[in-house]
C-alpha cells in the first residue's frame, strides 16, 4: 500500500516535470518571445536595447540552461514573474484559479449528477418519451460545438428572454461578501456553466443509461429481485452503485478536457478565470504566465485523478491495490 | 389428500420474437407437496429455467410473459399478482438459487450484508439482528469462521463458497419452497457433492420443498422423490424417481438416461462409445409445428408422430407419459 503510494507519487513528479519541459520547448519553438511583444507595445527599440532586454530575461542563454533554471525555480515554488501584469505568476494564478475551479466543478458536477439521473430514469423506461428525449438531446449535445452552443444560449437566455447576464462574474453594484453577492455570482455562473457542461451532460446521460441498462440485466440484479427486495432498493442500492462506476472513471479522465473547454467558455463569457488569463498571455507572448497556467492545469488534473482513484476504491471493493 | 403447497395449472409462457409471440412453455401442470423434492429434467432450452423464474414472477418482461394458466401457491394465484404481493413471497416463502454463483452476488456489497438485507426486508429485523442472523446462516451452510467471512466481498470467495452464500440468502427466511436451478453446474465435481449434501441436510432442518432443475440424471436419482421431464416447453414424462430410472418410457427420457457415461471397471474393457441423442432441441421459432416435438430426433418415430401431438396419458401410479408408443403398447 505504502509502496504503491510512493510509486504513484514518483510517477506524478516525473509526469509534471515532463509537462513542464514539453511546454517550455513548445513555446520556445513558436515564433515570437516576450521581448518582441514588449518592444511592440513600447513602440520600437534599438537592437542593443532588445539584446539587453533578452539578457535581462535570460533569453540569450541556451534552451537547456533556460529549462534547467525554470525547473529549479518551480521546484522552489517560484513560477516566475510576469512583466506584462507586473506580478509574480503564482499570485496571478491564485487570483484567477477560484473562478475557474468554480466554473469547472459546477459544470462537471451538475453534468454528472443530472446526466446520471436522466440516464438512470431513461434506462428503466427504455421506450418512454423521456428516454427518447434524452437520446435526442444527448446526440445534439454531442454534435454541436461548444462556442456555438454558448452563442445560442446567449441569444436565447440573455437577448431574446433577458433573464441571465451575458458576461462577467459579478455585477458592479453588489457589495462583495454579502449573501446577495453569492446569488449574483451564481446568477452569472448559469450560462457559462451550462455552455461548458452541456456536452458532458449529454455524455453522462448516455453513458449512465447504457451502463444502467447493462447492470439491470445482470445476474445479481435478478438475485436482488428474487430476494423480494422492493423495486427502489433493487434500483438504487444494487444497480446504481455498479452503474456509476464508468461515470466516475470518465469524470476523472475528462477533468482535463473540461479545463481546456473552460478556456473557450471563459473567453466567450468574459469569466475572470485562468482560461481568460491563458488566452491573454498567449496573445501577449507572456510565456512565464502561460507556462505557469499550464503547470497548474496539469497539477489540477493530477489531483483530480488521485481523487477519482479514492472515490473509485470507496465504491468498488474489488479495487484495492495499484 | 390436502391441497398441494404449489400447484401449477396449464401454464403457458410466451416470448415475443420480432412481431410474433411464441409459447416456449405450454400446457404445463404439476404439483409440489410440502417437503417434497421434485426434479425437472431436460436439455438446455427446454423451458426449465423460465418455468422456475415464472414461479417467482421473474420472467423477463418484455419480451416474455406468462400468457395463460395459474400458479397457485397455498391457494393464491401468483400469475397476475402485484409486485408488492410477489415481493412478500420472493425470498421469503419461495426462494431461488441460480446456476451462476460467480455472477449472482453483487460485487460491491459484503456477503453478510447481502444475506442480512433479505432478513431485514422480510422480517423487519434491526441491522444488528439481521447481521447476527447472516452469520448464523453462514455457519449453517458450512462456511468456516463465518464472523470474518461475513465481511468478505464475493470476489474474495471461491465458486463453491459463493454458492453456499447464495443458499444462505435463499434460506435465511426459511422458505416453504426452494428452487435450485442447476445449482452445481458451474462447480467442481467434489464441490457438487458437498452442495447436494448441504441441500439434503438443510431440507431436513428447515423442511422446505425443493424444485431441483438439472440435466444430470445422476443428481436426480440421488436427490429427488419425483421427476418431471420437459422437452420443447412441454412435460413429456412424469413419475416417482425409482420407476423413472428403472423403466423410462418416453424415448427422450430413455435417451437422457443412456447418455450417462459409465466407468468401465476392468482395464481390458474398451470403454463404451458415448451415447448421444441425435439432433438438437427445436428453436423457439420451430415450436407449435404439428406433431410431436421430439419426432425429428426420435428413433421410433412413426407416421402419426409427425402429424399429431401425443397428449399426456396416465400409465400407472403417479406416472404419465406423452408418447404414441404407449398407446401402441396398450392396444
């Protein structure tokens, strides 16, 4: 058990280093660097000035030295300094990570819960109207691109029927820290979370429907019925717990996808999270910030996978080691 | 004679295949007395298992349903009974042990819980009482150190142990009828003998009637009082077990008994070639054709067999057979 945990930790560290190195190298290969962007905003500079700036940022050194230094700093908890925002990257990210986590977990969690409920219900009445509706909706959810759904939702729920705000996370007139502030954030959260979560809602309703249909045909569900257990016990105690196993597996795997989806959704809805920050730093060649965000995203995915593992072991006693 | 514990009358079970509905079990009637052991014999696909499921109202629906007849348990007709009524009987008055011990237990709950919940649902026992009862049952079915085993999950037990757990679940409410559907098919021969010993021992203790479904004639000879042979969804022969083994009347029954391989004792003997009944059980789609369903495979088939279906006729004390040959003999 301890050996397994140690091995896992070692794997995680190696994985994170690989992510850092790979990202660093990829950004290096892309045209443009922070100095060019900075010079562009300053309105031009002499070659000497540019060379001086490059030396100041350490960009004149060979790539492996740059990567080595960066890794060493990260190991000490220092993600570097963003010259564009004039702040340490760590504090920049910590400012923005809250809204992103709020958006991503709301979207994913509601997709899982609502999707599972829909799937479980439609699995029991396979030829009902609800069941067909779930199938059609999930197909539509699968096929439509996220940004298009976002725009359509804005048109429907903010323009045609103006009940939801189009962008941002808060209204300026609501004071922070009050009960109304929480409601206000929730109000702003609906559209982006819906846009981000819809495809996963579609996915989980299909997945749990298929899984539930399969489980309902197993021998142990027949045993449960033969024991004379009431229907709700057969469904919610014996079938559901087995049927959610694939849902948990996929939720863990897809967390990374949801984060990358968040970049798009945050940009569309001007949600002040990591996604918007990432988008801006790409435009501004703010590589330090971008690298920091990528590192944090990888970290979140790793943490989420560990959490999934723990949940999975709690649900399924057959998984004990490794 | 008092009314039997269970009386099945003209049972018909139909399955919808595509647009057509076919009866896979037809005109099936039999009785089961208290404490009696009835064997139901036949090849796979003869309708044995589906008949067993129908006794608990568990015929998968759709596509299947009980389309005619009565299943009278202590005078109450289980055909058309509500789910609530059936749930009071399932696992409590009539319980069932299935063929597949490896997959019949829920992998995510401990075996103790799976026994205990049955007691909780039917007796309204508290958690602690039900758990104690579960341990008692595990002890009864011969599982060593039951206090520890109760905390085990099914995957931690062998096939034989799991089948013992299934038997514990089936017997926890001391049912009047235990249906065992090929309970040892998936187990080793040595374990099979243990399980059947256990059945006999528990039958003495609890006094339940047993319906034993099997294709193993040897098991029938050892375990049952009375035998019913099914072919293509119908009962074709029935009688006390002794007469059945000594003097089988239906060609199909004779075929089944001849299929038992014999060990040759002296080394110089060449082993007898294995006997087989040529052909296969008709598929559900082929049911309902005129004539005896066994005629295409029967070594004694006559012209009449192919056009007219023989009815079940009594041929002695408690015996009946559905074959035209009997009439020839009688005439």
